């Protein structure tokens, strides 16, 4: 028989390289090369060119190429209709913000989650869904790519914790030496390592050959170790709760043993490695101050929702929370939040709060600062502290979607998440536990462009893969 000359589709490997490369992608230096950072604005621009712009361009490029490949496979389905509804709501809500065009298209500073990003995000979700619906065997490639990327990411944060940072010298500017990986924030690194750790775990358990099983176990432990270095409480508790639930449902000695090893790997980093500047000051998993700040932020977010035009159905765009504060500052709540976040002394007594516009000429709404005048502050009288409006996310998935794109968007994403989680867990599918962990994580965090496309690919896989019940004696993780 003559070999087939039919062209093999490229998108399975396109997805593999996307999942592997997207979190690791950055641009050394800046696009044009630049001197050392002089002002905070320079630092923001350098950070955007280094971390965010390369990822956005890569996302759009892969999304465009992938859609060209799968265009003939596009049919009506609930998942694709939900993504289409999301794009429509993004556009309507973003223009409802009455913001500048560049912010509409690119999104707020150091977020880059404007209209262009959501177009790329929906394209990636569409490609993943169509690919895995027609050829579910390709999910193994995605799983391997995710674990491999997490392996590299963990090595990066370990080197950063050892003061052997391979990334920061390429920035052409310096930041505080806290493990950031290649994603720009410990919480975002945790958002990648959390699903990567769980995927490596079920690859290890399902592997039949001992040497490959040992490889996957090593990858899972390294990812868990990197997760511990980030010291992210939301990811830690998500992992622990998920492992407990998995062991309750699947009573198996190997799973129990590996689960204990993973929790130990998360807890070890503080005790073993030398700590760079600022890491010792990060909060422990038993510290409740972060949760206290979350309560205040949620209160600010609910106030902003009530003030956004056309709510509850439409939102105020990706920068809705910050714009609401700039247009009608909740001084009392901001004072409470900053007191917790910046550890104001117990004797701090606020005398007056007002808006300071800086610089004085060519003032725009985002140039406003908030100035707190203290009658007494740490034993000193008549002290003034100035802060930018730094609260730009509600740190809760539902509130952030509601603020940005309205209540309809909340229903869209709840359906996208809850249905496959219910289906996969009911039928014992391994991917359900990964989504379960991410749902817990998102209770106190929010979607960001550094990792959300990876999460959406996992979500698309849960919708696309065939769901059949496993035999009772088979381990389902």
C-alpha cells in the first residue's frame, strides 16, 4: 500500500509548543534597547516590553495560525458559543468603560488583557477544543508540554532563590529579588505550577514503566517545590484540599504516598534554601492578614459594581475596578486596605484624605494619586503618605468577571467551569481534579494573561475529551 500523501494537521504540535513556550516567553531587554530605569513609568514600560507584549504577540500569532488550520472543523457547540458570547461581552463592556482606545485594545498597564488579548484567548480555546474533540489522543502532548514547562519554571525560581537569577539581568533594569520565574509575579508562577503538579502526579500514577514513572514523580516533586518557593497561600490550600479530596475518593496507597511527598515538597523550601532579600518577609500559610485584605478588596469591588454604568448585565472593561476608584474614590475603604497592605503603625490617625494630581500639567485620570494626611504616624506628627490606586483586581474570579464584563459573563464562565468539573469528577476523569484545584485557587485570585490561556486549554480539553466511566479498580486522578 502506498503511504498517504494527505497533509497532516499542524495544530496538535502548535498547541504543544504553545503550552510549553508561552509561560517561558520573554523579550531580553526592550524592543529598542534602553538606558537604566529613571522613573516608575519607565519601569512599567520596560516590564511590559519584557514580559507582556511578547506573550500577547505570541498568543495572537498562534491563535491566527491555529484558526486557519481548524477553520473547516468549526461547528455549533455549547463551548464555542460560550467563547463567542465572551468576546461579544468583552467588546461591549470595554467600550462601556469610555476609556482611551489604547486601553481598550491593549488593556491596563502591566495586565495587557484588553480586546486583543481576549481575541487571542478565545482563538486558543477554540483550537484546543476542536483539536481534542476530533483527536483526543493529542491531550497527552499537552500534558507533557505543561509538565515540561513547569519543570523549567521551577528550576528558574530555585535559581532565583539561590541568588543565581538567570532572568533579571536580561531585563536591563532591576527589581526586588523575589522569585518571579518568567511570569513577573510569584502568584502567577503558582497559577502555572499548581495544575502542572497535579498533571505530573496523574502521569506518574498512570505510567506503567517504572523508569518513566520515576521521571514523572520527579517532575511533580520539582513543581511542588517551586510552588513552595512562591509562597502563594491560595495555590497551597488549593493543592492540599484537592489532594485530600482525591485520596478520599480514590483510596490507594501509592496516591497517598505521593500526596504526602508533594505536600512536604511545598513546605520544605523555607527551611532548606538560603533566602534572598524580601523572601523572609513573605507571609506564612497560617497568616490571616492576606485574607483580611481580600475582604476589604471584595467590599471595594462590590461598591464599584454598583457604580458601573449598565450593570449588572454589562461591565466596565478590564480596568473597571481601578476606573471606579479613580472616578469616585472610596476613601474609607482605601484607608482600611492600605493600612493592612502597608502595615501602618497602630497609632496611625488619619486627619484628611484627598486626591493629588501628578504631574500637574497634561493631567489624565490615571495620573491621580491618593494622599493621606496623618495627625500621628509612628510617633511623628503631621505626616503625609501618598499612594497610587494600586487595587486593580478583586482577587476573586466571580467578582472580577462581574466587574469587567458583567453578570452575563459570570454565568458564561460558571457554566464553562462547573459543567466539565461536575462531569469529569462524576465519571472519575483525571482532568476533573486539575480543574477542581484551579476553581479553589480562583476563589482568592483572578485570571491574568500570563497563565489564563493555559487554564483555558485545560478547560477546553475537559469539554472536548470523551467522558466514559472508568472501572472501579482503576485509579482516576
